[in-house]
């Protein structure tokens, strides 16, 4: 329902209209993160399709959360992003531990390692950390707005 704002109930539309500027600002930041997440997820679909599709669902969850200004769903999104940080850190760390990181970019491991895939994983690792930080600040503001 949150993907179709016209179908939302009147209470949700009134809450969005009555939101203070600081809440609207964090809502806008979450929209930007969601668009970045969606576009990077499409890029990840090229490299690893199952992982990319799950990231598309994560971006849709963030889009719904931003529209509804729901702080509980932001906690769920932050947990998903922290799991991504651990997953991407493990994959990149394993390459570094084995000493294959530089050899991957020199194309010495053509059958085992794709430089584009490693680059996308590094980008998602950095993005996931940034998404957790931005969503945490939005969580604090949304919670204060919903309680107060």
C-alpha cells in the first residue's frame, strides 16, 4: 500500500502533511538512499542476480518506510544493512586474507575472481555503512515525531 500513496488512508496523509521540516528533511534523505540502493541493486543483479534481487526488495522496504515515516521498519532495514556489511566484509576480507585481492585486479585469477564483482561488493560495503548511519538519524527523528 505504501507504494501507492493515493490508496493510503487519510490518517497517513495527514501525518505526512503535518510533519515538521526536520522530519521532512530526513524523509528526503531516506528517499535519496532508497533511489541509490535501488540503482546499485540493479547493478548487483548483473553480477550476482539472487543477491541483487534481495537488495531490490531491501530498497523497496526503505521506500515504504520513508513514505510512512515508520521508525519500527527502519530498525528492520538497519538490521538488514548490518547483515549486508558483515556479508560483504567477509567476502572482501577472504580475498585479502588469501592474497588474491591484487591478483584479481591484475586478472591473474580469471576463472575464480571477477574485478567488476569485487568492485561492486566494495561499493555495496561502503554504501551499507552509510545507509545504516543515515537511517539511524532518521530513526531518531521519526521516533521523536511519532511519540511527541
